[in-house]
């Protein structure tokens, strides 16, 4: 027997899935557009694709999402017809990571959830990905009001950070409408399919938790140890007593502060 109506928590889940699938895609598209506008000189999509065509060809064997969209990126009859609106979330996210280099492609931000104090553009792009993963990995497709309100508030904050005031005005209006709008059961499968396809194509369905403070300290110590082992040559460091003390502190704490008076010449 088919279910005739949705519960409030089920409706919340569908609304959030719709929000991430539709407005999340708009945000990625806007970040990508702003990136092209900031180039010197500013580039339109077909110009950006022309400059990076060789790179995309080299990536096409490793990342199947590129050949699947080749006709969209490079229309056979006229490559200037490439349309930004036809680029979906998967390829937009991939461009921002591998081509635009907002951060290095192997940076931890692409492999871990951003820390709470990371409010950079790349951190917010990663949060859209993480909200997608939250939805597709949830055991039951339902969200109680308090969790739903927190997620929508987080999404609004990301929108304000990623957009200019003029750009965000329309998107915030859409978010507010979607937050309370009517939804149908069929939309759950529709938007989950979009989110699942995005995750499958970018291969980041499961993301490690954000780094904890202790992990950062351990990482600094490991980097310091590798650096000191590599540079024990006396041509690099003069083995004075001050250097030995600084080295001991570096090995113990992972960092050291050096103070001294600047010489006047």
C-alpha cells in the first residue's frame, strides 16, 4: 500500500535534499563563475575550457566524469556554445578542486571535514559536500525540526560567505521558500539520485572527521623531525649551544619562538 502523506520529519529531509541539490549546485556554479571573473583577463566558460583542454584530456582516463561530459564542455558544432548552466554539481566541484586550485588537489580540506573555524571559500565548498554526504549516508530519511533548522541555518551562513550581498539576495529568498515549501514523496528519490551520482563521480562519499588540536600538534612534530633529519649538515646549521637548545624544543613541542634584537647597519 502506498503511503498517502509525509510526516514532518520526512518532509524536512526532502526539503534539505532539494536545497543541497539545487541551491548547492547554484553556489558551486557561482564560485566557479567568480573564479573565472577574477582571472587576468577575465574569462568566459569557453575560454577557460580552451585554455585547460589539454589538462582535461590528460585527466580523462583517471576521472570518468570528464569524458561523460565532453560534448557538454566542448560542443562539436561550436565550442563557444559551452553553457555554464549545463554543468552539474559533480563537474563543478571537480573543476574547483583540480583545475581552479583554490587549494592543492591533495590538501586535507578535500579529504577531511573542515574545522569549525575554517570559514574560507574552500572550507564552505567542502561543507556543501559534507551536507550532501550527511543526507545520502543517513540511515533513515527523516530530520527532526531542531536538526533541520541547524542545517538550514548553516546553509544560509555558507551562502552569505560565498556570495556578494547582491548575489546572495535571490538565493536566500529561495532558501527561505524551500525551507517551508510543500514537497512530494517522489522528490526524495529524485534528489537523492542527483546527490548519489555526484558522490559516486567525485569519489568522496566518505570523508574523515575534522582534524583535532592534538593531530595538528603531532603533524608539526613530524614535519619538524623530518626537517631536522634532512638538514643536519653543518653547512646549513652552525651547531652552537643556542641551536642545540632550539633543536631540543622543536623536537619536544613542534615549534619554537626565537627572539632577538635587530642589528642596526
